[in-house]
């Protein structure tokens, strides 16, 4: 039986006879028609990893359909490892090469297909649109000095740049192509991640002080010591853990997003750079300059290097379907594609200092920044 409040009273939906669903919410959670926040406060234990006290902005019909699908184990609801159906990865062919000045460095892609590239020598960010058949670039937007990385809000309407020499975070309204706020950081900004489910933005810094920023109020909420030259970021929203690599310490810190405190430190290979988390939250992929790629078991802390991935690895992204990892190697001018299941490595060579990589279009395309003033699209 589903019990959801409607206008302060409980309304019950008889699904229990169909599949044993049992969801109950207190009467103060209103559930009117139309679009409204609905808090599902109790859910079947065996589905807890798929829906943990989730908050949805859906119509009542859509919420009921989702609950029914999850509770009954619909074959179309998810795939093994917590993945969503329809996710994929590129075939591994460079389909487009764009010229962009200012030494392209960071890259981020929204679900809408909008993507942005930070130009570390141009004090700017340039955005465009990625579609199934085309890729475009618009004009640059000036930010602060040396934007090392860029992140996008979930709707793709706002960009955030971590500025290295500017020691700041820029917030950019992409509708107006204007910087709406510049937030000072205690040291050089290295990397940035926007929480897709809240207004929080996480920024790593050269001195190892993770900055937790509220993009709505444009204030720093907290600072957490995560190791000198903190860099890579990966967020596990369901577990409430943010993973942060430290280039100098050779570690990955696990930070509670509830307490804003470090709860565990993992030793990894020297000079860890970008990191990516598996969909089930059990495995962390770590690019490092010393040996190439580590696969870290987050439960045991055991790390396994991947043979065939060259030292000098910097950028890294896990495809949305979880089947391949893209690793960039700027000194060698290559992108190495690792099959997660077999650990087989395929290499794309001849790129001009490929730095960072992000996936878009549900994984059908990847965008790689090249510090030789190039942007590559891999399909």
C-alpha cells in the first residue's frame, strides 16, 4: 500500500496486492496534482540503493509509475550496477577536430548537449552545443585568470570555473554570457564540481583546502583539508561522500557531505589527477602521472594498476554505461580507452596535448580538450 499526503490528509494507492510495495509518508508531505516536491520517506529495503529518501519533482502519476516500476522490478527500470537503460559509450573514433585558442583545458557537458571548455591562457570559457550529428562553438566569455576547470549546473544554464592564478571561482550565467559572481578562494583554484541535486559547488585548491560553496547565496559554507594540491573530484550522492585526490600526498580523501569532514584516506599511486566513480559507488578510477591508471576498491582500499596505460595520465572519465574509461596523456599526445571488464587498452594517438575529457549525449560522444588549441569530439 502506498500512502501519500494530499492536502494534509493521507491518500492511499493500492499497489501492495500487485507487488508488495509498502511506502508510507506522514500527512505533512502534501501531494497535490501538478508539479510538487514529493518526499518518499520509506521504501522497500532491497531497493534502498536505488531510491534513498529521494526527492522528485514529478506529477503524481509519474511518481506512482516510478514507484510501481521500482517495487515490481521492471526490467526497464535499471541495469546491473545501478545504471540507467539507454546509456552507452563512443565507438572510439575522432569525428571532429575544432580549433580553439587560449589552450583549452577543462571541459564539462550538460544533459542538454551544451558543453563548455575553459581556456587556461585565455582567461575565458567557450561554450557550444553537441548533437548527434554536429558540434558547434560560440564566442568566449571572459572570467578570471587561468580557469583550469569548468563545471555546469544540472540544467546547463550556469557555468563555474576554478581559476588558478585568479584564486577564485567564477559563476557564469550562460543565457547572458556574463559573470554574475566571483568568489575569492584562499589559494589557486584547481578543479570544480557542481552537485546536480543541490546548489553546492565543490572547488579544490593548491594548498589542499576543499571549498564548499553555495552557488545560490554565493558564499563559502565550509573548508576541508584534503591534502596539498587537491585536484580530482567524484561525488557519490546516495552515500553522501565526495572523493578528492591530492597530487602531492598521493592520496584520495573521502569527505562526508553531511558533516564536511574527512572520514577516510586512501593511499594511491603517486601524483593522482582526475578520478571517476562507478555507478554502484564501489570502485574509483584514478588517473596518475606515475604509473597510469589505478582501479581502487573503496571497501577494501585495494588498488590495482592497469597494464598498458602509460605514465603521464592526467584526464579521466568513465563512460555513462560504465563499460570504458577514457584516460588522457598530454605528454604522449594520446587518449587511452580501457575496457573495464577485460582491461584491454586501445590507444588514439597524434592528439595535441590532450588534457581532459567528458562524456555527453548519454555517452554517445566524448569531448577532449587539447592544449595545442584543439577540441576533439570522439563518437
